[in-house]
């Protein structure tokens, strides 16, 4: 092939990366390359550069490649210069627009290096061989409701359509390759998904088997625990009953001795008889507490609901403990709200047990000349009765409050007690759905504590 003299190429593209890549490729094949970043800049460079071929992107910011081509073909100085538009061929109307503006060739954006060089060489050969005096043929084409006027020569139109077909073939090949790649990836992913699904199914089967095994073990352990708890409760109940019989005899005979039914006792004898009675009463209280606790834990303790006169219970407690309060110069008073109902539904024995336990603790820890207040009121919503015992004793240290209602817990071990009283109170209050707690010191006081519990009232 005859060596061509003018190998200047003007490339027009507003993408710096695309522009640099195309310039580098053509310079590698000994083309002299000039670059413009837009249509206006390219038109201004035409006279100075005098390119043999113009390669332009179609979509740019200032004007598109069609407009550049149209202006070049309208200028007699630049009309013979081949114009190549590169595109993705996303719209079939681009072909007609290319013909209409007089473009010489289409080039795919996914161009191959060898195909690009061959296309440019062919354009340069055709340019040197063409007769610029052949008038272009004009004809109209209507596509999709739009009319396009084509002024290209027959040869140029054929070349343009062939290049368009070549671009379409290249893109089709790429599409087929992409489809083949997708099929391979899809086949691989299906295999991986199948393997992973089987792996997950196996894991689920193994975990399910383990869960069933653990569940069986837990059921067995739970049954063993129930049997052990039932056996423990039965044992405690039996032992407690067995202990009560001789203990009642000891207490009975001690009371006979203390009453001096069979002769007067000496001072020491009275003192020792008092010790026997005190220790016996303490042991009996402990046995009773253990019996109640075992019933609650075994789930056999039930509420005996009757109509309860709360005010009467409180007044009875005041009468029983009045002498004890007087003996220790303790100011013992009752504060009962006039809004208290005449009767409420509850377990009278258990309510009394909780009240007397709280009062017993208050008297135990309140020093002489102190004060104890037994109070009862209805809360603002009218949904429950609150009974409280407030004292001016030593109070409850912070470190004891969390475990205060746990079994065998005592704030002061020097004071006589089983350590079960408050625990039993909590269990009983929980039975009827109430709440029990302590505030120490009470609001507005420097020391002491306030124990309170609630009894829910039935809804209207």
C-alpha cells in the first residue's frame, strides 16, 4: 500500500481517560494525534491541525458528535475529511442521524486496536482515491415517525452502514461471550448454592438432633429435680411434724413449771425455765417457717380467700403489741385511711402473718423511746391497699437490700431470728399478686426503715 503523507488524527472527547487512551493507541501506530475536549475546541483547531481523519464521541457536554460532523460537512474546506463517530449503538436512530449528518463511519466504544487501525487506513485510502466533485445524492428516510434527509454519496452511505453492521457484529459477539460467561457463572453458582444448601441442611439436621437430645436430657433432669424437690418437701414436712410433737411436750411442761403448779421455783429455776421456753418458742417458729417454705416451694400452698376486715386486723395487732411497746417506751400508733374499704377479699391468716412478721422485726430493731407506725391506705388509682410498718431503728445498710428477702438472711446476727421471715412474707405476697419492698431511711427521716406490701383489690 502506498505510504500516505497526512496521518494527522483529531480526536474529540470530553472524557479525559477515553481521550488519553485513544491518543496513546494511535501514537503507537505512528499517527500524529491532536486532542480536543469538546466540539467548540475541535472546530477552532481544524484549520491549524488540518487532520486527515476526525474521530469524535457522540455524547458530549457542549454539543454532540452529530453537530460537529454536520458543521464540518457544511464547510467546503473540511467536507472531504472523513468523520468517525464512536458509540455504544444504544439507539437505532443513531444510525440515521449519522447518515443524515454525513458521518463516514461508526466505531464501537469497545473497539479493538487492530480493527481501529485498519478502519483508519481504509478511510485514508478512500479519501485519496475519491472524487470530491461527485455531487451527493439526497433522499428522505422515515423511521419511527421521524424523517431524515440523507445527503451522503452512495459509497459513503454503504461504507457507513457496513461499519455500523461491523460494530453491531462486534457488540453481538461481545454479548454472546458475556452470555456464555454468565451461563458458566450461573452453572457454577447453582452448584455452589446446591452444595451450600446441602451443607446447611446437614447442619440443621445435626443441630436438630442435638437439640432433641438436649431436650430429652433437660426433661429428664427436670423430672429428677421435681422428684427431688417433692421428696425434700415431704421429708421436711414429716421431720417438722415429728419434731413438733416432742417440742410441744417440752413447751407444755416448761409452761407448767413457770406457772409453779407443782410448787414454787427458786430464782435460778425460774431463769432456766424462761430459757427453755424462749428457746422452745424460737425452735417452734423455725419449724413453722420451714413448713410454710416447703409448702410454697412444692406449690402446695394455696390462698383461702374470705372477706377480711383490714381495719380490725390492724387494731387487733395494736392491742396485742401495746404492752410490749409500753415496756420499751416505744411510741406505737396506727394510721388508717378513712378510704379503706370495710372488707376486702384475701387470705386472713397470711395477711396477719405478714403484718405480725413486719411488726416483730420493727420491735426487734427499734431502740427504747423510739417510734413505730402501722399504717394502711388505698392508692390513688383505688386498685390496691397498701399496708406499711415504719420504725426509727438502725435501718437497712445498702449492701443488704438486694438480698434482704432471700432465705436465711439477717441484717444483725446478734438479734434472734430464723432469717426466713421476710422471705416467707415475699412468697406469700407474691401468691396474691401483691408487692413487698423496703425504703430505708423513709422519706424525710435520718434513719429507720419503712416496709410495705400491697393487696390488689378486685376490679369493678
